[in-house]
C-alpha cells in the first residue's frame, strides 16, 4: 500500500503557490484494508475515504471507461493492481497529472513539470475528449494562470472544439456548469475564461447570447473599443481588477445582452437594449440555475445600468423610482453592487479604464437622502396603510429634489 499526493497540491507547490486542498491517491490497497485502518467511506460512485484524523480525502487508484453521455457517463474500476500511472492518465491536464511521495519524489509520466515550465495547458491523453466538463475546466485554468503566461496547447484547443461540436456539452447539468462558471468568474482574469470558450466554440453552445455580442458595433464616441463582445470582456476584466464579488461579475457578463438583438440596420446605436436584453438575461440565469442574488442583480443591472451612467441628469422622480426598484431601504448592499457594476461598465472601455465615476458617490448620496426620511412624523400625523406609503413617497421625493439642488449648486 503506497500513498501519493496528487493533482493541484503538487502543481501549486511546483509553481510556488500556496497549497490549500490536498488530494491523495492510494495504490495497492482494497476498500476493506482502508476500513480496517479507520478510514471512513464517502464515495458513492467510486472508493473515496476520509482520513481518520485529518479528514482529508484519500481515493483508491482507479481507471475509468466511457459508458454514457456527459460528465457522469463513466464506469470506474478500482483494485490493488491499478498502477499510479494508470490513475494519472485519466486526469485532464498534464500539470494536474503529477504525484509525489512523502519525500517529495516526483512521479511525472506525462511531462507535467515540463509543461509547467513552458506555461502550457495540455491534455494528458485522447480520453480528455470523453468528458465535456473538461472544456470548462481548461478555460477556468486558463483564467487562473493567464497572469503567469499560460496558454492552451493548440492540440488541446482542437479537442475542446471537437467536444463543443459533438453535442456533449448539452449533457452537462446546470449545477456542474454553474460550479465551473462561478469559480472561473472569480479567477484573476475571468475574461480569459470567456475568450477560451469562444476560441473553441463552446461559448456559442453554452451562452449563445454572450457569443452573439462579438462583431456587434457600438458608437465609437462612447465605446472606443467599438465591438460589444470586446467591451464585455473588458468590463469583466475591470470587475476582477477591482475585486468585485460574484454577483457583480455575473451582472457585468450579462449587462449588454440586448445589443445582440439590435437589427443591423440600426447599428451602431442600440435603442432600448436595456429592455430587450431582459429576456436573454433571464434565459441565461435559468439555464445555469444561478443563485437568486446573482439572478436578481443581473436583471437589475441589465435594466438600469444606463440610468446609473446618467444619474446626474435624472429627474428626482426617476431617481426615486430607481431607488424603489432596488429596495434601498431594506437592501442597501444590492444597490451598492449595482453602483459597482455600473462603474465597471464605464471603465471597461478602451483607454478609459482609469476614468473617474462621479455617478457612484452621487447615487450613494441620493440613497442616503431617501433613507433619512423619517416615518415617525407621518405616523404622528395619522397616516396609515396606503396613505402612509404615498406620504412617505412624497417626502422622499422632496428630499431628493433638495439633494439634487444642493448637488448642482
């Protein structure tokens, strides 16, 4: 019985990065032997055990064979005669197919260390093409390590292209897809994730609404980068540079989907794209079963981001409607995330990345003015029920007019 550290822990140690999760593989053992040593079984599909003290996962060395469609369509075989090399060959990338023993002696049958040094993301074997989830995983690793100069090997990109064209991507569950997408959006360069998916044809399958934005022009005066798809990538890049949460990054990705529906004869203008895009945002939200907070913010940003940009010109009544739509009185954080998404949108334009965004503080001030309107005096005047709501609205409108006058003075 031999135990090896495998996968990401080995890769990250060689890259000089902090090691967080450790995966272990056990060669030459049976499930019965693991149980005798106090390991607790957790794997439903294949033998995985929790260490009796550390709680870390230990998997028996195994081989796998394609037996159906999608991520789960595999039959696994684990036995004491499965070698370490046989276990490693079923992994996705060479940089994830290395192992080391307790003396840090490296087992690297598929040249992962060389690919680490050459900054290449390369598949281990042709079996890569049997698992559609790997398209998303490779794109995610590309986003994670782009800053170190990593690129996807051309032959791996070709396999990803074949997978994208095969119909296998449609077999992925919403949950598995969202897990990869959400993790990728939180990487240092999430725009690389979207670009790699586009390069291999997967974006057209998974998010045709986003793919449709590439090649769609916008007015050069507001968008020096012109192309809507490139703008979306830049907005996503800014959201990562400014350490925005997942909700904001998801909204940034989807905010301009309506521009993909504009008839060509109307280009480069996109009148009412905020409203036409809502059904597309809703469709993408539902396709991946995005969490409720991500769904809500994406729809609100899609609908109101141009209001954010024109905040200083908005009438007090429009400003009040905007604040009411976000329920800023009970959910101030959501409005803060809206402001952040608007700012990322403004900065995600060629040559304008460092621009100031005075609308942010102006909107915060407006929300503060509306929130400070006290309810108690209205109650004391005898207002209640719907009448109280109307009176509160009038007072908030008065407060916003005063705020607007003071700001423009």
